[in-house]
């Protein structure tokens, strides 16, 4: 089920017809049927929608509430203390974050 297709289309301010034209190889009627859950798109069509809206297939089908595209990440195991430090870091201004990065770099470079 494509739960968020209509939401993304309306947010972008385009009609079903314009979306069909942008995606290519699909009709406005198919977009309507996808949005009204009458038919399901195949995986290739889901990927085209995800690419067009710069989101993930998981968001399109409602498996996540994270709308932004999920990028490949290097997995790190972080301790609870490291997670706390990152949470504090993210609350800092850009200038403060830059100062912390410079401080850490100077400490590491001293070794």
C-alpha cells in the first residue's frame, strides 16, 4: 500500500497528471488508483516515486515516518555516554560545533 504518495504529491503542489508525466510510462489514472489503494505499484515504480520525491520506499509505503531519503551509513556501535555527547553536540550552534571539532582535532593531533 502506498500510504504517503498523495501526501508527497500535494506537498510538492503537483497534479496527478503532472506526476504521471514526470515519472513517465504511467497514466494519471494509475496515479489515482495508487493513491486510492485500488492497485499497488511494482517495486520499480516505487523506486521511481521515491527518487522523484527524494524519499525512501519505506516512507512511501508507511514503514517509517522519516520523510527524508535514507542514505547509506557506516554502522557504529556507540556507548550510552557517546550517544549523550552527540545529543549535546547537536544542540550547539554551528560556531560552537566547529569550536568543539577544532578542540578535539588539536587534542588528537597532540598524540
